[in-house]
C-alpha cells in the first residue's frame, strides 16, 4: 500500500492519510469511515478511497466505529449492514444520536435490499449492493459528503440570517437581569411560558430569547398575534383545515401549529382568544394533540410561549377567560418590566438604537447630547421600549448634524420632562418614617396611583406601600385598601 497506516486507539481501528497534492492540500477534505468485520473488504475500500484523495478511517465493529465518530470529524460512514454483534442498522441509530450530521451509506448483500430501504427511512443516505463496484461506491460516498456539506452551509446561512435579524437583549438594570435570569432557567424545559407586561416592553423579544436558548433553537419560531387575526378565521389559522371543511376551503392548509413543528409557537395577545379557540388550545396543552377543521387528530410537537398585556386573572374572574387554560399557560410567568421601572437602561438602549438606525440609514454614528439624554431619562415612556425606538429612529433620520440634540426629540418628550420630578429635599434630622412616607406619596403621584409600578421603582413590595400608608389621615387619592390574606 502506498500510504502510511497509523495505529489508533486499539487493534480494531486505524486511520490512513491519502497522498497529498504537490501544493500539500487534500482533495475536498472528505473523511470517510469504513466499518466492516471482513478485513479484506476494509483494505480494498481503503485503497479505493485513498486513490480518490480522501482521508480514511476504519473500524471492524460498531464500538470502534462510534469511537471514531466521537473523536474525528467524519463526513461519511460506509458500513456493512450485516455484522456480528451490533448490526449496521443499530450502528446507524447510534451514529445519529452522537453526530446527527454524519451521512451513512450502507453496504448490503443481495437479498437484504428491503432491510437497507428500511434503514434509509431511519436516516441512512444510500445503500450499495455487494459485490461492490468501484465507481458506484465512490459516487455514493461523494454525493453523501456533498449533501452533508450543503446541509451544513444551509444551516450556517440560516444562522447568519438569524443573527442579522435578531434583536439584541439590551439592559443591565436589576429589573431586567431578573427577567433574563428567569427566562434563561425556563428556556431548556418544555414548560409553557406566559410572558406578561405592557405593550412595547419586549414580550416577543423575550419569547424569541427563550426559543433561542432552548433545545428547539434550530426549529422554527412562529409568531401569531391573536388580536390581529379576525375571530372567524383564527381557529383555521392556528390549527389548519382540510379541503372542503367550510365554504371557500378549496385546498388543504396547514395551521401555525403544524408550521411550528419541532419549534416554538408564540401566541401574542393570548387574552383575545374566543371561548371556542380557548377550548381547542387547552386540549393541545393538556393532550398534546389537536384537530384541523374537517380533519383527524394530529400530534402537536410544539413548545408554546404566550403573551398578554391584560390581567388574565381578572379576565378569569370576569368569566372571559377559562380558568383551566390560564393555569395551563401560567406554568412559568415572566414579566417584562416597563421602561420607567428600568430607567438605568435608557442610556444603553439609546446608544443601541442610535447605532442601529444610523447604520440602517447610511449615516455616520451620531453623538447623543447630554441634554437630550437627560430629557429621555426624565420621560415616563408610556409606550416603553417600542416608543423609545421609534423616537430614536425619527431623531436619527431628521438630525442634520453629527449630534443628536434635544431639538431632535418630539415636543411631547421635551415638555413632559420639564415637569418631571427630579429630587426631594429633606432637612437634616427628619425622621426616617416621615422621609419614607413622603417618598412613597411622591412616587405614587408620579405613577398616577399605579401601586405596582411605584413598588417596582422603590424596590419594595406593594404590601409595604399599604402598610406604610395605613392610618395616614386622608390616605392617597385612588388608593384602595390592600387585599385580604
């Protein structure tokens, strides 16, 4: 044999390097692993692939073959179907568990074609019949390697596109870090996640983050805005329909559940679902199956993440949302904080959006004037991060210089910040209880009586606010007594 043979981890396997080209390179970089208990077959195939300038690994049984796959970058495994001990079919299954991207070609004797076809259904790329023909086996291995390369390029391209379109998780505030911590812990599980929060706080961003950190990251992320689809067709949009299921159903249509198979289905504005659709969604979450309109039962291989800006518990108490569905959705709850509860993130978000929209509009990166940043820090942002993003995009587009000034901001933000509370002054010696009470009162005025928001801003519980105000004459206008229990 012209090539040098190196001994590997044991007597049952070895590797051979092909002769190199004059420039020292190898052809195509294909590494093929030959698995056969007949040594003469292994040696013959080894010579064939070396002459084709491929790198060759060999093994005489499944155990050594798996060791090779684990320890080397293999593009194609060429294995005999019928071997003593572990068969080629069992080896195929094991390889797909260890390295799903490796392509497998089976060698089979005459009369075992049916078994080979069955193996292809389990992921084998091809099979070749014995006695082997040189051109047939080389062609099959090269095509298998090419398929693997194309699949890898396709995945890389999808990952690049996802990276380009992915919205970044920007923020370092305590409130935001707590949310990310919960989302990160929830992501690897199959548990249903309910994302709560006001409009514009980044609920879909959190849903995508959970998907990207899950085992389903390579599967599809399908988003549905339940409020944007008319109630009359929402059921069909979610679950699909068969031809003739209703007037106008001229063809079969897959629903969003089918399109999200092996991935994540994000149901935004879940509080808008009609009672009929709520029933069908409950069945999916309970039984893992659904029925397309006019069709038969289908298994649902989907992880559900839902979101709403409504108080779903209040909707349950009002009879507009099913209690059993609420508890099925609310396995893990993640609350996206409003921007006014994470003001320290405003400078980071401003910097991020300025860079994003300067690049998008072909402009040099702008410097943000201190006065403009202070205006934005003082503003309450009722539209949250979405409103801030829109404001920055507008300012970048309309800015004429290299600095984004307060004159580039909407008048509403400038005027609002003129009256925003900045600080409270207390004489030395003021009792702490009085200071606490005044801070709570002023914060409630600033939040227009929003107790939850005031508690978030102050870093205390809502019950603490009630307790501090208990017994204060006159109380705070609009402040209801704390709930019992």
